[in-house]
């Protein structure tokens, strides 16, 4: 007899457990109370980031220790070996309770880096890293992007040179979320400059407190600093911290990127729901155009959730959801744009005047941040190329 609960039973169990450890959101009362933050990228100081990260780690450890974290992982790593869709079902229930907001460092650690270690790591590496990352005792950031490479990740220039049983890393990474609170950085490095660019790459896990690692925040136009530059100046990394074979780093990187696009399909849904609540609670009737925009956003949110289920279905069937992931990423960025459009129509001048009124000026954080996700996790142009080449079978345009 299977010990896997059916979805309704699982959700009821999750809801029952959550009620014992968290306060339901319905306790907040009517629209207009509580936090009105809809920030896409967090806008806080280094100290605020550290404090929030610590609170979230405490919550994630509670989940893990009581059997509600690492749901689809093997029991050897603290999981319950449940189907892949269990995490999505759990998150649906968790959204109805007051728990710390998971900033980007948490899905990167648990849903991108840990699975890549599960695929490419040695037994020693799995034993050393998986439990601490799934429990969030240790956090990981991505040292992928570089200013010179742009969206062409295979063109990275950060070098790793082998010297005996260790490597020396030299280079510069950019747009790294969570670098100031991460324990580890997953670094994509060039280890052989004399072969084609996809073949000369190797991936390493780098201690973020190692000598030679420098983190510099990048100030956003909102005033905050969610991203960082990371400088690697002769950083020594033992060969035991290399992830995957030498020269096979492109394949390792693709494993992480595929997971990133799967996760990005859920982007913006909370803010889309909040925009629809704004439309319902506006102190005037909606115009015909506003009604059409609100209806469109409502349907888009439903379709985006269905795409997420398609992605989950592919995982359950043991397939790598390439096309679904790219479609989900494109759809999510467009949902964020449509959310901005609707809110701009509903609020008008109240959107740009900080009067202190709840749920008005706070939306500037969404409008300023949403365009960034057309770049993050693979640009829209990259996703279009993936669909054109791998789904439609169109030839690459020749370089002129």
C-alpha cells in the first residue's frame, strides 16, 4: 500500500500543521491592513537583509525538522520521497499563513543548487552539502553572470587554473543576489581557453568568506541593493569543491538554469493577485477598459498556474521540461508587465505621489522592478531562441 497521500489529503495535512506553527492571513482583517509591499526586488540595507535571512532560515529549519521541507527528496537527506508536485501543493497552503517571505537566496539554494549537487556531486559532496542546504544551515548564490558575457553564459572569462590539488580563481561576477548572506557561491569558470567555449568550462563551489572574495552591492534605482558584484582575486578552491568533471561545466550549468526557469514560472503571481484585489476595492466603479484589463490579468494568472502544473507534470513523468519552462518564464514576465499596466490605470497620479495612503505609492516598487525579470533567468530573447530552435526546429540565423 502506498504511503503517498492523495493531493487533497496532503493539503489538509499541510494546512493542519501550518495552523499549529503560524498565524493565518485571514486574521489580518479587511483590505487595507498589514504590509502593502509589492517590491519585486527587496529594498533594504545589508543589516535588514541579514536579519530577514536569519528569520527565514529559522522558519525553513522548522519546516525541515518537522517533515515539511525537502518533500520530494530521499529520506537519506531528510526528505519524504513524495512526488515532485508536493512542494507546489504545500506552497499553496503556506501562502494562507504568515511566514517569512523567501527571498531569492532560498529557492536558489534549495531548488537550484541542491538539485545540481544531487545530479553532479560525488557521494562525499552530497553528504557534505545537501542536508545543510536543504535545511538552509548553509546558503548558496550563483556566480554566473559577467559584464563581458551578457546573456551568453558560455562566454565567461573568469579563469580557474589548476595548481596541484587546488584551483586558483580570478575574475569578476555581477548581478549576484544574496552574495552578502551566502555561505557558498556556485562559480562558472573558464578552465581551458583553447577549446570551443562550451567545452572549456568547469563549475566550483566557492566559500564566500574565502580570502580574495570581495562582495560589492549594486545600488538600484529604487535605492536598495538586491544585487552585488563579486570579485575573485586569486581565490584558492580545493579540487574537492569542484562540481562535475573538468570541462563539463556547461552541462552542470544547464542543470541549474533549467531549474531556475522552472521556478521563474511562479514569478509575479502574488502581485497579480494583489492588483486584482486593488481593482475589487477601488473606491469607484471601474471603467470598461479597466474591467477588460482586470479580466485579462485574472485569466493570465490562471493560465500561468496551469503552465506551472504542466511543468510539474513533466517532472513527475521523468521528463526535463524544456519548452514548458521557457514558455512559463516568458509568460511570467508578461504577467508582470500586465500587472504594471493595470495598476497604472487604477491608481493614476496616486501611484507616483507618496501620500502615505495604503496600497498606492508602494506599487512604484513593482513598476521599477518588473522589467528586470525580462533579463533575469535568461532574457526573453534567449527564451524565444530556445523555443524557435528546440521546439519549432528553426535554423539559427547565420552570423553576418
